[in-house]
């Protein structure tokens, strides 16, 4: 009788597990098994858009000209005669906010269109115009508010990227957020992106090497990455909560059968 009971309970157990499927948790599992694989890489550079905060610094050999081109600092004649006085109008580290028109107001140069440019292109543009006023200038441009959001099986987190790093791919972003849990659906990672007044949503398969060539592999400002939980976790976490009555009945039935067969 006890053997029959064990067999019966085993059947119940395997039936309850039948909804769970085998998952591939290996990144890019379709790569060829070779010691070295070489492919050309085209990095999708970040482009400036409204709402971005830019850090721009102009360095010149002349101290006075240097101050003239850097935001918030002007030169004035001293009130008591002789010499000059430096007056700071604001916080130089605040940066330049790109307005809805895609422009910034830059000292001396005035209003500049920047929408759709890379930081390198903007640097070259400013450098060319500053050369009209001073020799041998150095211009540095950085994006100060590069961030993205991770959700789902990485844990919710807003990731702020250092200003000196503009090339963050999806794998780096996942690592910054702590990685994908064992329950994450690697074959169905959703990337939500808003750009030029449009919202696009792309599903990437991290089991496939083709993801490396996707335009969504390199993250952009304010991207949202959602890693969906696998059916295994959904079943495991919601079975008792949603079907506690069934679970209680199962235990009761097992106890009655045990009493009958013992």
C-alpha cells in the first residue's frame, strides 16, 4: 500500500511540474565554438537631444579669454580703480540644458543648435568658432545626465553613467544593475526608447549573437530595460498565493489516501 501511495504522490508532483520548461541561460549560445571569433563592430554613438545636460569647457592660453568663454564668469574693472575683478554669475558645473528647440546658449557664440549631434561633433563645431577669437583653444564636451532604468529580473534601478563613458552596451548595463537572475527570460529582454518624439520597443534575445548587431544593443539616454520573469518563477511565487485552496486540498487528499492505504 505504501508503494502505491508513493507512486501516486510522485505522479502528482510531476504533473504539477509539467508547466515548467527548460530554459537556455547561456549568453549568445549560438556562437561558434572557436578559440577566437572576429567581427567588425559599429558603435552607435549617443546623440544630443532636448533635455540633455551638457558639460562644456573651453581652455585657452589666455586666462582672461579662458574665463570669457566659460559659463557664468565675467571680467569687470575694479571698483577702486586699477586691475580687474572676477565676478561669477552662477555655478559653472551646472552645465548647459538643451531646450525643446534643441539649442543651447553659449557665451560669446550665442544660440547654438545641438540636436542630433554627437558630443564629438559639438566639440568640433565650438572649436571652429572659438578659433575666430583665440589661438590654440581646447574644447571638452561631456554628457552629464546619461542614465537608464533597469526593471524586472535585475531588480529595479536607475543607473547613472559617469560623464566620461558614452558607450554603454546592454551587457554592461545589466552588469551595472547586478545582472539577470536565474529566473530572467534572457530570450525576451525588452528595451523601450523615446527619440525624436517617438517611442519604440524592441525585444532582444541574449541567447542569440544577432543581438550584438541590434541598434538597441548600445543603450541611449533614458532607455528602459525590462527583463521578464520566467514561467518557473511566476509559477513558484504565485502557486500558493493564488491557489492555496488547491494546495490545501492536495495535502488533505494525500492524507486521506495515506490513511486508506496504510
